[in-house]
């Protein structure tokens, strides 16, 4: 799942590289925000999921709103995707973390944050794909079959 997440993040970022600033900043309809805001949210938001795996409610980097450029964004997405994959590999599925919210502790299994990270990325990459289509641009194919082909899966037997 996390190899898929890294691949899909890289593909959606690459699909947006040649957009103009006007296109990147156009407000989305029924989406998180503009394409630029959503790309930031996907890449930097992964820091929040990593923090929660460690039992910390938030990582300040997850709140980044300054545009770092496409290369830096792609690096953040790749590094945090790799760290999520490592966290999943090392996960004790029975381990819980307690996060503080509004002065109260809330218990979650660590595996929940891994699930949320995957779902979060899929949701917002889909929104970006929709916004690309509204701009008349082709969105990358991010479905499981495209990933399987990329990975060389499905060998004929």
C-alpha cells in the first residue's frame, strides 16, 4: 500500500508541474482547496500521520502553507512516503497511542493512522485529478491496475 502511495504521489505531482500559477491557485469546487493547496496538504500532511504513529498529536511541518516548489514538494512526498512504509513494516498492530485533543486523551491503534494516511492521499489525489479534468488536462491514471503494471505485476503464467 505504501509503495502505491509513493508512486501515486509522485505521479500527481508530476502531472501538475507544467500548470501555470493561475491554474495552480484556481479555487477548487467541492475540494480541499486549490491544486497548489491540495498538493501541499497531501505531501506535508504525511508528517502528521508520522507524528501520530509516535503518539504526538501534530508535527508543525504538517501545517506548512508556503510553496516550496515542485522539486522540494516531490522530495517531501517521497521522504514521508518512505517513512510511512517503514512505520508500517515496524508496526506492532496491537500498539495503541493516546493523543490529546481538547484536553482529553483519545486512544487509537497505530494501524488506524496508517489506514488514514492511505485514505487521505487517495481522497485528495482524486480531488486534484478532478480539478485537472476541469482545467481540460488529463489526470494521471492512479488506479491499482496502473500501479500493478508499473510494478511489473500480473505476469502471464
